[in-house]
C-alpha cells in the first residue's frame, strides 16, 4: 500500500499534453475543497482497495491527492478527455503514484461496489445524469458521492438531477468560490428514472433521409446539430473528390455521417479525444447505416494518421478547454491537419466569425478562401501548401 503523506503539492501538477498557459491551471479550489470534505471517508477507504472511484478529474489533482494524502490504491478513474488521462499518468510519475489507480470507461466496471465517489461536476446536465444513473445502479448501498464545482458553473438543476437518483443530498458551505454537493443512499431500482441514453434526434439536412444523431451524456452539444455544423454541411459538396475524408474532432458524428451518406463511395476516418464523442459517433454512424465505411478512434488530434497521408480534413474546432475559453486547442488542430494533409489537400473549417482564424490558417496550413459567412459563422477552405 502507498503510505499516506501529510501534504500533497498541487503546484507540481501540469496540464501537458493539453495546452499550457499562464492563465490555465491544472487544479483549482474545488479540487482542494472536495478532498478536504471527503477526507474521513477517504481515510476509511484506505483499508478497502477499489472502494474509491474518481470521475472527471481534469489533470490528476483528485486521484493523486487522494492517493498521496490517504495512502489509497486501486482507485478507479474515468476521464472523458484523452488529454486528461495522459496528464494524470505524467503527473503520477513525479511522486511515484503510478500504481495507485487504473483508467476505466464510463460503464458498470467503474462504479460497481464503489463506496466513495469523487466527482468534478460536468457543465452538462445530461453528462451529470448519465453519471448519476451509473453510480446509483452499481455502487455500494452506502456509497457517498462528493460532487464539486466552481459556484459560477453550478445550478440548482444539478441538485435536482442528483435528487432523482439519491435519497439524501446536502450542500457544503462555499469556500473560495467553490462548493460540494454530497449525495448518498441510491434510490431503489424500482424508483430510478428510465434511462434516456443514448440521446436521439433526427435532422433534415438535404439528404434523401433525415440525418440520425445519437449521443452519450458528455458529448458536446448532445444529440443536437450544432449550428456551425449545420451551416457548414451544404458547402461540403464543393470539397475535393477523394476516397477518404477525415472528420477531426468528430463530436456526435454529424459531419462523419453526413460525409458517408452524401458520398456513398467515400471512407470516413473520424477521431476525437473525448470518449463520449467517440462512442456517440459510433452510435450515429450505426443509426445511419454507414458504420462499415468508417473508422473511429479516440486520439490526440490526428496522432494516429501518418504525415501527408490525406486529401480532405473537415473540422469544426472547439474554442474551449474544459470550462476555459482558449483558442490554443484550435491552433493545435490546425497544425495537425497541416501535418496530415498532402500538398494540395483541403482543410474545410467552420468557426465563430469573431475569432478571425483566417490569418492563422494562412500561416499554419496554407492559402485560405472564405466560402461562406453569416452573422455568426464563417466557412473556409484552406489548401495545404
């Protein structure tokens, strides 16, 4: 067993391979508050390997803090972004805590028999409900769920979601603009709401049949057709003819499925660092009957594809990293698209017009042409120089 330490140095944590910047931290006050409030339960759990589950740990503060402060091992950890997993592994090597935890998918294996759950509250209520549903159905009857967040990102609706799955719910006092919800007593199976997952929707996008979308709770935008993507789709008819197209940052799979449906001879390569996005894309492709012409990967950008191997990449880039608005992630994706495209290959992109990405695309990838613009979005095509 890893011996407990009287203190844990949060400052040693890094965000890599995620974007590092002066205004971006690898931990916050909510992580510290959660560990403080759960301290007694975590200490008791040290005698039961596997009793602690951590969900939504951004870069390892909760997992490594719990392991270091309380001598825990066998911690089960789920992080939706691949960058979070990689950062946790990197951060764990410094204090020698690599063997104190294991990565798990968001399924029953993560929560079965858990007695203490440390949760960073997701922004999405759908994501929170899917997590609550999983814990209530699989954790120990006496499980305690400590769910922390920054007050500016918390709503009363989060209390309502947890209240549907747990019989008790208390709210901590605020500290440094953070708060913790503590839930316990999973409701009996007969009282649990019917599952809503995966989420489902269908949209008319000018194809012979509606575009079917499916989504896990944590997929960005759920099963909705993002307005930027909706604006982009009709213009993809102008994209170059090719046997393979790449959907970079595939989200719920809308672009991947549209490309496969609109071009029956094409093969789609889709990737996202989010586990929920990859699962959602696979479900969307299956719902549209095109799974046999697609390959979906959870990956850091396009790390799975060789240099100068593709002729067409389509991207609706995020402009946030977790709860922080930051354009660094878009620049990283532009650079990886440039690496993967052959000279003369095309990068089709839609972005919020106020972000003014055209000069950046010109510099990182190649000559960029504005294809369309409306009050909110701009569609561009960039030719790899």
